[in-house]
C-alpha cells in the first residue's frame, strides 16, 4: 500500500512540475520558459525582448536569483490562427486584451489569420517584498517556483489584530507593513514572520520568502526547539480575529484558505493530518511543546481562533478543515486532466 501511495504521489508531482497554460490555436505553443543551468534574468530578458524588471514584475520575483527548473512567464511572438480572438489569446497566455493591443499598436479588437502579435504576460501587484494575488494567480506562482527548503508542516494562524475592522478592501500592503514593523521593531525578528497572509476579499499575499523559515511562532523561551519546529514550517496568517463572537470569516476568505492549503499540500507532498497542518493553539508558545488538546497548565493561544472552521481543537480540524483541504486537493488534480 505504501509503495502504491509513493508511486501515485510521484506521478502527481510530475504533473504539477509540468503545468502549463492552455494552448491557443496558431503556430506557437507556450510562453513559459524553463530556467536552465547558466541562465540569468538578464540573459532571458535579452532573449525575449524584455527587461529584467519586466520579468520580475510578471513573475513575482523579489530578487535576481533563479533556480534550475523554475518556470517564468515571458513575452512571446504569436502567429494568429483560425478562430483566434484577443480575448482567447489573453486568456490562454496570461495577458489581457488591452496589454496585447498596446504592445502591438492595435486600435481595435480585430485580428487576422497569419498576423504576428507580441503577447506580454500580466504584471503582478507588488510592493517591496509583498506580492498580492488571487488564489488562482497564487497557484501559478507556487508551481512555477522552486524552493530549496524542505517543508513538512503548514501552520495556520489568525492575526487577531489587525482584524476585519482594520481592512478597508484595498489596504493589504499597509496592514502588512504594520505587522512587519511590529515583528521587527517590537519582537526583534528579522522580517515579518509569516510567509502568506489571506484577506477577507479572498486575496493572498506572499510576505516572507518561502525559502526562509518563519520566526517566533513556537518556543519563544526555548530557542533551539523553536528553531527546529520553524525550520520545516510554512506559516499562514489569516487576517481576522476568529475567536467566537468576533469576526465572522467571509466565504471568499474561507475558499482561499482551503485552496492555498490544498495547493501547498500538493506542492510539498503533504497529506492533511495533525502532523502536516497544525494550529498554533496546539503548541506551548514558550516551551515549543506540542500539547494538542491538552492545554491545561500550558501557555497557549486560541489561534487560529475558536471559530476557525468549526473550532481550534484537533477534532475540529479532523472533522471540518482537513476534509475540505483533501477534497480540494483532489479537485485541483482532476482539473489538470
């Protein structure tokens, strides 16, 4: 049984690594470039008539470093085929109708067979190290990237503060900057602690580089234990105070939390369980001891909230959260066939 699971899981990983956008008709096939040995952003930019800044903006890159096997959206020259429209091309190649029109000096949406068009990829919404995305954009970003750190534990948190009353629908970056300032200047950490933050509008922001372990969630008074836990962890902060009687999680945020947790499970080969997806509430924050539901006499938080997907107990996770994540993992895989 174990061998069968390993075989199936290996096949899943191969499928994920080779995800590519749907092909539009015509003579061109993909605007995704696989990074090879010796590649640099400058060389790739020169090859595709782009700038380094263009590549960083379209791929959500905060540094110039690349890893072999990493995938990048690049601009492409496309020869229009029968039945092509600007809308079809923009959908198939991660662009927009207006971007294609602007790049090619088009004054109307009319295109003709045999016409050659430059199709530039969309730019991501970024501010400094922060990358703001829809959950679908996060899927592409996650599977295009390569990571050097082994991750076997996904941490679920809620921010408690800031909460829903602090979110105005467009202040994602300012709220994150406030958290970063607190983590650095008050807690003494090197950066914002969490890798990802979800918001009430369903958006997700990449905050801390995933190749860097999170800081300060466990074992605040037992650094060796805390570092050992964090070394294998990826931390998700879900904006809101989800203790019962406070914020009622929006449907959009619920869907995003389940979706991105499922994506991370697929990316890093994790089956939902108390050993792979953990709640902050299950750990003594001072000693780093995993106490699960036996919190009496221990320093524990209610995080991710007493109202988080039915509660913050292990039974709540097993009954309400893990089944949603497992189902979503299967749904994502099925959509790739």
